[in-house]
């Protein structure tokens, strides 16, 4: 059975040190995709912007700077509040987003209760899938049987 842990929240799109714009967003974690978190940004366009990255990156980013390349996450204080910053880079542009640390941490804690760290691979069902793929079927008997007649000839066979 698969579970989903979601949380609606308002992020801030940081435009400059003095200016930011609120961005409604949704954090989603699915147990059938246990290594990933999904962030959907509702930016006022016809289709929302979606990002997917490693849950571990967000968990670590709540405590210390991490990530490189397209997704970087780090904790900081803004006006005395604990926040988590996410820097996202794509060919379409870059964005710096700010989230309230307690909101992100509480949501992450819920995901970690559903699928504890280190148990993600169990949720993928790889062992079950491999067992199913490798399980013998009745048709396998045809392939496992030797296609060549036995070298032992039956008594009474006369070969001329």
C-alpha cells in the first residue's frame, strides 16, 4: 500500500535582499517513490512548476548547506526567523526560495516516520520484482529440456 504525505505552504521567491514575492506551493512525498520529494509551485501560470529532488538533500539542508548544481539547500536566519533557502537552477532560469524551517522540518518528520531513513529500498519492491521475473513458469520446462535426443538408443532400434 502506498501513502502520500503532503503539505501546502507559502514560500517566498526572493527577488532581492529587500524584496520577495509569496508563492503558494505543495510539498509531496510518496512512499512508492521513497527517495524523492516533489515540490509544486503555483506561480500564477496555467501549469504549475514542478521540481523533484532527493529527500536526503532536503533533510540535510535543514541543518547545513548541501547540494550542488541544480538544487542547493541551506538553513539561515532572516529577520530573526529560522528559514530554509532553496536555490534552484534550470535552463529556464534561477530561483531562490525561502521556507519557514519549522514547517519544512515538521513535514519532513512526517515523511521520515512513514519511511525511515535507510529503509527506502524496501519500499521499491525490487526483491519482489526480481523474484517474480525469475520465477519459473510452465513454459520454462520447454526451454530447460534438452532439444537434442539422447545418445542412448533404445534396445531393438536397428540403424542401417
